[in-house]
C-alpha cells in the first residue's frame, strides 16, 4: 500500500456528494485545506491499485483499519425507490477515494453501530454511512477532537454565539490554513434543511465568508451577519490543532 499523492488528495477538495453523507464529504474536503490535515489524509488512506486501506485513528480509543476492495466499491451505487441503479452524469461521477471511505464507514458501523448517533438513524437511508455528525467522523478519522460550536444544540442559528463566532471568523481570516465545516439546520426563513458545507475563505475586510456546497458544486458567500443567522453549527480545525 502507498499513501495518496498530493494530486489525489486535492481531488477531495471539490469531490461531488452523491449519497446523503454531506458530513463525510465536507469533512474530507475541509482536511485538504490544512497542511496537517493533508498529512493525516496521506497517513490514513493508503492505496494499492484499486484497493484501499482506510485508517481511523480513534474508534473507542483505538486505531482501526479497514481494507476496501474494488469489488466492494463497485457494489456501492445510487439506487432509486425501485432499487434501480441511478446513472451519474460524467461531471458528477463518484470520487473513488470518497467511495472507499464510505465503504470503510459501512464496515466500521457494522462493528460499532453506536458510532452512528440515534438521532442520525431516524431518517431513512440506503447505506449505513449516510447521516452522521461531522464531529463524530472527524474525531474518529483524525484522532483529534475538533473545535465544535452548537452542533448538538437545539438552536438552529448561531445568533446566541454571535461574539464567539465573530472572533472565530477573525481568526479564520488571519490564518491561511483552516479546515472547517458549516452546517445548516431547519431554517424556514432561508428554506434550509440540515446540510454540511466546507469553509473556503473568510474575507475580514468585507466581513464575508464563502463556503462550498459539494452537493450542488456551488460556492455560497454570506456576510458575517447573514452567516450567523443562517448556519446552525461550526466544526473543524485550525492547522495547529492537528499536529
């Protein structure tokens, strides 16, 4: 097995989300934005031909690795309500590294079902790895507890944490390498449902943040004030946290 190359890691930055696992796709994308995050991706995702070995640094206090074969990845396909395979357009093909991590998560959850919180088991899903908490996945994968704000809170906005969030925005804008995920909740003002997006840029001069939606493949820019009202939680790392 060999570590992923830099070019392979960078494909995760803009990988398309196809299954209902925005937590996983956005988290891996966020890790590509920091030097230490990229090192962890290289250490934890090994490749030999079309086979992968996916390592999780902290599953109940221990590291665990899962071998993912090409045949297992081939079986992971999108299905419609009639269990017929959904053909993906050329520009929306499944990133093979994302697919390998998804298969590995299915294996992990088969062994450790409690690693999928009860609240994430309520929505109907096609695969075990669909629906989970960003913090849950990141801590298992990296072994480092992420900075998390309001992910498990009942409030659907960050208004109550405005001062803390504004300070975080300031730090994110000053530091070149930050790997954070922003999550929406049930926000009927903005017609939002729970979803995870990856932070791409913070402009402290204009007081705006830009996030990437890996489901729609679009960039979304909000003012600080709008972001605080729109997003439910923040979860991720500053580069130094992943040393």
